[in-house]
């Protein structure tokens, strides 16, 4: 299964959600390939931090080389997280912005059978590389914050999916990624009003609410694991639960079946 995270708006939690999804799948014992198409490089830095000689290794094993040769096996690096391999980001990928729409699909064919899940992180833009990631996906997830620009860019992406990726629109889902439960019961709160507006205009919003919490940045920047048993950190525990609910959906499990949850990842 190929899961693509895509948003034209930066700062919505796209890379963080992609990392947490990959880590949760890996904690359940699945073999995961993280394909980093985001030139911001955050996913690559997190997953390869501390690996000896990684800077030199990335010069020959990266997304540019993988896409140029339509292969994954020679260009994947074992990450520092068990069960996750990564094809690292590289600035040379800018040279490929004019590639055909189906090159990533060709590239990923060689990964079939070696990985259970492929998680693709994309740059906050819309170009041929993003279209490649959309066309290769079995599921497309766009994280949302509560702003007019999030609505506008989501509407634009919806239109482009229908225009450029026939058949992929039905695989596209929105995800609230900055949820504040303390405002949920207030009808006049901006979050509630935006959520109502989103739900009036989109029917593909997942029943998952990623909370606003420092635990997400602590995970990706400080490597502090999150757990469903973090009793002293309510929001960190909520983050772990919501990511588990999302991954349950991806693995065709009941979203609320806690017996399927990864306890710590």
C-alpha cells in the first residue's frame, strides 16, 4: 500500500504525520519504505540522524537517483528505526521537475514484495513530482489546519486531482492536524466554524483529530517517543491514540480497536 501525504500549504504537520505513520506501522512489525520527495529534508534528517557516513551515502542513494533509474533497491538506506528504510531527499530532485507523471509508479514497482507499506512525503507545492506521488498512491492524505488558506489550497488540490489524476480523487482524504479539544464544545470558536465549513464542502474528512501538542515536534526534533500510556502527558497520549486510529484505518482495522494499537513508537 502506498500512502502519499500532500498539501500545498507548509506548516500543517504533513511531514510529522508521515513520520508518525511510518513509525507506527513499523512498530506493528510492518516493513516500511519512506520515500522523501520533500526538499525540506525533515523526514530524511529525522530517520537518518546519527547514521555513520550518512552524508556521503546520500550522495549516491537518494530520490533523484531512484527516479532517474526507476528503481528502489539500490537507492534505499536502512533508517535508524527498525523496519523502516528510506530513500532520502536530495536537492538534485529539482532537475526532475519536468518528468513524466508515471515515473514514480515505475520506480516503486521494484519495491513490491519487499515492503508492506510505502509512505511518501511531498513538498508543499504542486508540480510534476507531486503529481507523480498522487498517481502512485493507494491513499492520499492532506492535513488541515483551521484557516482560509487551508480551505483554498484543499479546494485547489481537489480540482487538480480531477483534472490531472482521474480516478485518484476517490482515494483522497483530509485530516485535522491541529485540533484543540478545549474549543470543541464552543460553537463560536474559530476552530468550530472552520470545521463546520470544511464539512459542508468536503465529504472526505477522516474521523481522526491530531491534537495540537509539543509532543509532535518533540518526537521529530528531540526523538522523544510517544505512548498510549503517557499518563503524565495527556496530549502526548492523545497524539499516540489518534495516530493509532489513523493507522488502524490504513491497515483495515476498526479505528477504535485499542488491541491493535502500537503502545509506543
